C-alpha cells in the first residue's frame, strides 16, 4: 500500500506541476503588468508540486524500486522489457535532477527579475519554462513505459 501511495503521489504531483507550468508558460507568452502576479503564483505552486513529486519519487526509489533482488528494478530487469529500466529509468533520473534545477532557476527569474521590462530575461524564462513543460510530458511517458516494464516482468501482458 505504501508503494502505491508513493508512486501515485509521484505521478500526481508531477503532472499537476506540468499543468501549472503550462499555465505559467502561457501567461509568460502573453506577459503584461496585469498577469505577472498570476504567472508568479502559478510558477510557485508548480514548483512546490514538482518538489513534492520529486520527494515521492525519491522515497519510492529508495524504499521500493531499488531494493536488492525484490525491488521493482530487478523485476523489470529480469523481464522481457529489461530495457525499460536500462534506458528509461536511468534517463528519467537525470531529467528529474535537471528539472529540479530548472524549477529553481525559473522561480528566481519570475520573482527577482522584471520580465515585462527585461525582454532578454523574459525570453530566457520562456525557453526554460517551455523546456520544463516538455520535460514533464516526456517524464510522464517514461514512467508509463517503466510501469509497463514492471507489468511484463511480473508476467502480465
């Protein structure tokens, strides 16, 4: 039951972060004095949600996924979809770490820099936030492939 709570919390908070970053991205594309506060709030809540998603994912990884011989990692690696771990899990770990740093940089940009007046900073924030939104979608897909690899490893179809 703990495993389900951790993995669902990981996916839920990650996807909420993705939707909120998408909202903030759209606000950023149409940035003016009237929507700066909305964009800042959406970015802050998205970052908090993303951080919670990372915490849930890390907890799952340490307590369930990587447990020697019985963890999901070893079930996936022993199944027909062994590559679901070999490529997707390993890549997802690195993307998630980069996502954390992107969230911090974006938070600093939207709260510390006047993006309405500073066109270069707005352009940088737009590219970074767009990259983060795309990254969340990719990570959700990677998680689905990993879950299917586990299902195959357990003998399912």
